[in-house]
């Protein structure tokens, strides 16, 4: 049926009039003209982004929409992206501090991180509900979620014992995991390298992981061995895959690496194992930080786990016994070799300012003693954090380009990764090395992480999603923190919104504590 020309023009005029008289939509903020990288891995596009309350309500050309913004920010030349999500941090103490400046989580906000996960490595509080409630009451700067920490669960029942739990004790451990999941934990973490988690046989871990699996949780693990200490890197990856298979739970391997000269080059084997498991339907992912040095303590890096059984007093007794000390020294010398020698351990955080910023080699030389004797003194005096230079750049690059890898910081005191991880990925591996594209780097820092952790309505810039939004300048984004000065804030993050609230405005912190305590969402 043909419409007369005069009538068609009349209909068009009515449509134009209707559009011009369409009700205007009030919005709180309009980010105009930025290059949107939405976190899905899709190509960049120029678009405006509008926010009302804590939600994204518009993405497109605002010139063709009837929007009335309370504030307009010209972000031409900036990248607009979803807030980054860090799946592995050690921020529980900061977020639970009585000091609002610590609870602000500024080292992360200045990286563009709007959500952190903590209680990793099997350590941290088992009081999940109380912690989440306190964060809600007192305010936190970023969103945050918790794992049930398996090492702490075991420690609550068995202390630093290396024995197998009784049936009743295992039931009590299951109950603690169940309680934590009921109270909102997103899964269970293990640190099978660290005592007391290291004393757990695989079957024990599987039984606890089954509890988290029934709640739709995930299993996050610091592998039992990232080097050649016990079962080896490949053996530890196979153990993690077995746990996932038998517990029927998604597995996330924290800060994947090949640690030490004994396992350099094994990244190819590890990648092949993970790809095979994924092809078999086992959900395996991993995180990675962009540094060649790990962060740990003198004791954790050098002491064999048997020396820690029974706690500090038992350790001191073993050190004091000549025969046991001789055995201990021999094993510590081999662990030091694995780490790359005394020059590879840099003291990064300690109460003893006389050794801060020095290598174990420098400390031993100044004291005129062996590196092992110096290390044992440090441990007996309360221990110290170290940056341990033990990774190979070829392995780092091979892991980084895998599609199941996401960015994590493992951020802790004394290591630059707490202040620089996410900008460093962009500066070094996107802009300088061209190992990743910018959409890939954003995806592995947001959309992929949100999907893996089941953080609904976050990680992607999409209408209806939560307004965790960042805008940064590729010309100036950079990590400034170093191993000698680890607390220098990153640069280049111009705007950061957490749940729709501006927390970083023109590169400066606004004082807002807009983060939310995130509880597991039942699927």
C-alpha cells in the first residue's frame, strides 16, 4: 500500500515533533566524548556515558538523546572503562582499620580498581558476616568481597599441627566453611604452600571445597608448590585440577608463575595442562601480576614447613638444637638456591629499619655471618617481608597472553604491586611491549574477572549495570612504585566512580567511602 507524499511528510513532521517533546531524562553525570572500552574485549568506540544513582543509564550519542545532566565532564582523549576488579589482594586489614584513610583503599583507587577480593592464600578472618557488616557500617573506599580462608579454618581446629583431622574435626571444619558461605563468602581460598594449610592432604581440601561448591562458590588457590619445594609446579597444578574435578567447583589459580630456576620454562607445560582441563569441562582460570619478583616473608621463602609445626616456640627450639639446626640449615640453603641466592631477597617491610631496603646478602655481609644465619635471626626477631626476584620474563609473557589469565596484584605491604599492578600492565605490556591490546588488558582486568567471580552487573560498561566506571589518560598512566619506594601512588587515573559516586575527581581523592561489602549472589 502506497502512502501519499503529503501524508508521509505529515507523519514525519509528527514524529519529529513527538521526539522534540519527549520527556527529558535527568541524569547525575554525563561523561562526554570518551573512547569507551567496555570490558568485553570489544573494539574501542567513541561514546557518551550517562549515570544516574549507582547505575549506567545511557551509552551512545547524547546529542540524540534528551538527557539533562547535573554535571558534564569532557573526557575526549581519555579511555572510559569499567572499574578494574582485583581477585587477589591482602586488604582485609586496611578495609577493617579504624582509620578512614586506610579504609579508602587509595592505592587501589588510584590504579582504577573499584573492587577487591581478600582473604586469599587461605589466610584471614573466618568471621565473614561480622567483617562484611563492619565494612557496611563504617564505610570502605572500594567494593570488597571475602573468601573463606581454608588455612584459618584448619588453624581454628588444629592450630599449627601437621596431623590429619579426626572425622569430628573435619565435620567442624566443614561447618566453618558452611557458615562462611552462608554469611556471604564468594568461595574458599587455600594457601597450600603456607603453614598450616600446607599440612592439609588433598582429600581434606576436596571435602571442604565440596561445601563451597554446593553454594555456587569458587576455589581460589595459592598452589602447594610454584617451584620445586615439594610436589613441584606441575604436580601442584595437577592437584588443583583434581580438586576442581572431584569437588565439582571452578578453580582459580592465584598469581600463576614459574618460581625459581628449577622450573623456568615449565610455563608451556602448565598452560597445556590447564587447556586440557578446560577442554574436559573443568572451569580453570588463573591470575597474574606483572612483576618478576614475588612477595613473601624470609621465613615463608626459606624455612621448610616441618620446621614450623607447633608454632613459634617449637621453631625456636628447633633452631636452638644443634642437630636439628644443621638439618634446617641444609634445607634452607637449597631453598635459597631455588630463590636465586641471597642477593635475590630484598627486605621490603620490617620493624627493623636497619635492614629495610637491603638484600639478605648485604645484611649477612655487614654482620659477618652466613645468609642462613642472618635469615634465622630475622625470623626469630619477628620475620620480615621480602621481594623475591625469582621469575623469568619469558614465562611471564607466555602466561600473560592466555585467554584464561586475568590481572591480580597479590598486593601487600612493601611490594610495588599493591600500588602499581594495573597501570603497569597498561604502560609496560600494552603501550611499550605491545604484548596485549588495550581492550585485552581491560577485559582481563574487568569483564573476565567479574564473570569468573560471579560478580553480577559489574565488569562491563552496559546500560543497567552498576556504575563502577573509570576514565584514564594513556599518555600519563603509569606505575610509580618501586621495590625501594613501594608506596608511590600510580598516575593517569583521572576519574573513578564507585557505585556511581565520584571518588577520584581530576586525579584527586574526594574523600568518599562509596564501596560496598559484596556478598555472594545465589544463582
